């Protein structure tokens, strides 16, 4: 019995030891793979979380702006920047400095029009009248003012006042504005009286098919508001279809799907000793290697050490030299330069290939000279000599020699 018990315990202990070894072995092999997989998944999750957080921040900003706008009801107006005045139920333009007036005086022999630019001090001089202050008046009010002043000089004066050029009050429109028609597109546009943003946008060319009309940004009085022009159009919502004021700034953004694409795309030009030079687009971060690969790779005549990236900066033009020998042979990752939008990548030829091109130009001349050393100087230098850019070959030179060459003398 004691022997049996001893054997039983030996078997049990052996089994326990084997199980422990198996567990330890699994821990040495599997956790590494699990950890590696976990790290990759975790990195992907971190990237996704960062993108979600950035998107959420953008949404929060837009939501806050929307709440600010909604809390005010109608977007507040600044009377100092108003462009019109309502007189007898009619909305009239308020003039200001740099506006050009057309004043028509009716005489017995017909109308006598004159154009008057309002000076920076808000005054004009007309006929017998000097330094009339017309700033912030409407054409009707200016008509009344001039008529009353002229009555001291002219019997029953008849005056008409029109605004010929609108220059004193402007608002800016930027972003997705259509440019198909000449003179239209994003710009600073004059305001010609009472006009709402939908009409103002159409006057400037209208929105493009990529415009996000639900999120048009208005900056007024140092604050930003988000206005929904789709609601303004569909429901005739005047809180959204605001009246344009002087110094307003409107930005029509792209729809999100186009905006993300625009932010990701870089256009790069690749020229020189590559197989298919041209302009190429890259989504996201790319390097000079990617640009050359998209251009079909380098030609055999290209110089691995002579790659140049030409880049425009605020300070001027920057030239970055790239050496592929260092990158591929010595694994120098500093040569893996990131390309930016509008970069120009130029791949130079090797010095040997440049020499070959030069030799190809002079080879016909050398061949003829070597075959006719005695006649060369007499026949072909009296006329001024041959140039390297002369389009000649050995056959044409021999033909000229057969015909007598160039004597260099007048017939």
C-alpha cells in the first residue's frame, strides 16, 4: 500500500509539472503575438479616436455658434453699417464717401447731367453750391437739399439725383462661389441698398454644386454666426436670409465630403529624367519617392544624386536637394522628403549622359573632318565656320563637298 501511494503521488506530481511547463510555454509564445496584435489594434483605435475627437470638436464649435445665433433670434444689426433708409415705405440707398452721383439739371434746352464723386469728408460741390454735406443721405434727400439751395440762384430748379457708382458700402463673399461668368466669383462686392444674402450671393455668381448652404459663416461686429440658406430658401426664413450690411464677411464652405478630399489632396509636378512627366495628385502625406514612382520611375539617364524639389514659400523659392543613393544604399531617411502641394520635383540627368548628348551633336562634323582632313579647313571655314547647333550630318556634308562646297566668295 505505501508503495502504491508513493507511485500515485509521483504520477500526480509529474502531471502537475507537465501542466505547469505547458502553461509557461504558452505564456512565452502566445502573449507576444497577443500583445503585438493588441498594440496594432490599439494604435488603430487611437487614430480613430483622435479623428472622432477632432470631428466632435468641429461639431461642438458649429453647435455653439448655432446656439449663439438662435439665442439672439434675428442676427443683430449695426445701424452704423446699414445700407438703406425707408422713406414713405420705399427703401432707398444711403450714400457715402467714394459713391458717384449723377445729378441731372433740367433746363429749357433739355437735361444737363453731371457726375459727382462724394469726397472722403462726405461733401460735394455742385453748380453754385460748395461743400454740400450729403453723407448718409438718400438720393431723394440730396435732391431736396440741392433744389432748395438752388432756388436762391435759379427760378424753379428741376433736379434728379441718381447713384451712378456704388463704392462706399461693401461686403465680402468667399468660398464656394461660382466663377463661370466673367466678373463673378469670390470678391468684395458693393451693396446697392437693401439686399438679402440670397440675392447678394446670386449677384456674385451663385453657389457652386459643392457649396454647403446650411453652414454659411457670417462675421459681423466681431462675432461669427452660422446661417442656413437652405432654410432661407425653403421656408423664406428672414432670420436666416439676413439683410447684408457694410463690412459683413460671408464664407460659403464646401460640403464635408468635398472638404475632406480637398484637405487630403496635394498636386505635385514631376519633370526631368522620368518616364512620364506631368502633374500628379496625392491623397494625404506622400514623399518624393511616391512622386517619382507615379511619374513612371526614373530613366536610365537619370542621376540618383541629382533630384531637386522646388518649393514656393513666403520667403521666396526653396530648393531641396535629394540623394537617392543615400536613401537606398545607406538607409538615410532624411532623404525621404515629404512633398507638399504645388511642389516641383525635377530629376536631372547624369554628367555622362549630358556629355553623350553633346557628343551626338558634334559627331557628324568629327566624322567628316576625319575622313577629309585636307579639304575641311579650305572648304568649310571661309564662310564663318560651322556651329554646334547647325542641323548637319555626315551625308549632307559629303553632298556639299561633291557639289563644290562653299567657296566663301561672291559670284
